[in-house]
């Protein structure tokens, strides 16, 4: 062992890479807990490599080695998750990343910590995450590594155990799916997002279908994920009129429990969204995270996550978070 190697602190070197690895894993897996587990497994493999002279020799460029190893871990997770999702009841949406509209410190659990900021540095909006989750595991890994993080195809091929040409093809197919014309477009800046979502909330509160349709794109799609806990519809709802009627029916139903309805505008996957708490038709409390895709002044996609298992980490609302919303 050289003097330089003896002076190295493997734990400190890994910690310097943890935020970036978590960001990579999160964009591949769409789950904060799974991403953290993948990064921890990457650390275990790194620690094991340091104890094996043959394996240690392969760790020349630490960042590249860790990225490749993390990608392999994520690939295994994605392959397993694909089997689970084929048996998932109803529609599937990823876990939402919820943060305050104001990035300043808060006392209610919404303040992002430094690692969370690293994960959200290249935030992927919900509409894109939905498309990514429909890709094959190899396609998703190739696309995220190359198009999001700029990893060379030679390194991607090594992670996937394939050729560089095959890795390029996988990324190309994923790119076509990501940019498909039927995907909900999300091009609005934060100010436009806020204006449109505020108009949506006001129209939903008014109960007027004509006002609600004005803020919905003709091709708008609504997807709901209730898991095994709440009925959220087996298929997407398409079109402004159908989506508008569904939204009004939803808020009409919660209107019977107006005293229990709370809401707050938040960031969901980096875009303006809504966090609501109310009571389900059978009296059970329900927490709903609504993400929106916005383009050209209208909502093109609504993604309602109400599976308790996926919103368990979202902070509860307070007594001051009332409906209608206060922006």
C-alpha cells in the first residue's frame, strides 16, 4: 500500500459522494427510502472492495466506480419492483417529494435538510417520473445516467452488462418515450404554475364546471393512486370535461366534511402542487398530495397520490391550513 493510499479516509470520501449518489438513485427508483437503501448497499460494496486487493485495484476513479456500482444496485431493485408493480391494485404513481413553497426554515417539519436539497438539485417533475416508471429497468438506468447525469455510454454499458451500442439504443428508446407527444407537457415557470394552480383551486371551490374547464387543457389527464386503501379509479381520466366533473365530485364529497378539510399549496417534485387532508366517504382520514403538469396557462396533468404508504413521510397540516386556500 502506498503512502497516499494509507492517508485516505474511505468513509469521508464516500460521504463526499453520498448526496450525488442519492440523487442518482432517487431518479432511477422514484422512492427516497429505496434510494437511501441503494446508496447504503453501494457503501457496503465499496467497503468490501477496499478489503480485497484485486477489487481495490478496480477503484481508480472513485466517483465513476461508485456511480456504476450504485446503478447496478438500482437495476436489481427496478427489476424486482417491476414484478411488484404488475400486481399493484389500480393505478401506480411514485412517492411524492413534498416541500414548502418558501425554502426558508420552518418549525412544522417542512424545512429541507442539505441532503434533501442535493436530491432536489435536478428535480424531475411528476409527469416525467410517471413516464420513467413505465420504462424497462435497463432503459430507465441508461436514460437517467446519460440524459440526466451525463455518464458516458461506455460506463453505462459496464453498469448494464451490455455493449456500448446497446446502451445507446436503450437510452434512445427511453428518450422517445419521454418526449412522446401524448405525455402531459410541463413547461410553465414557477409564477405561472402558482397562478394556474390557484385558479384551479378557486374553481374547484366554486363548484362551477365552466370555470374549472377554463384552466384544464383539452387533453388533460388525471391519475390517482390509492393502493389497496382507497378507490382512485382503475384507469386514467382523459379530457377537460371528464376531469372537471371528477374534480367537482371529489370536492363536493369532501364538502360534507368541510370542518375536516385542510389544504396548503406546496412544492410537489419541485412544481407547485397541493397538500390536502380530509375525510373519506366511510369516515377514514385521508391525506392527498396533488401534483400538476402545467403548460400554456393550463393544467395538462393531475396526479393524485392518496396511498397512505406513499404519503406517510409527508408532514401533517395544521389548524391554520384551511379550505379555501390562502396563498
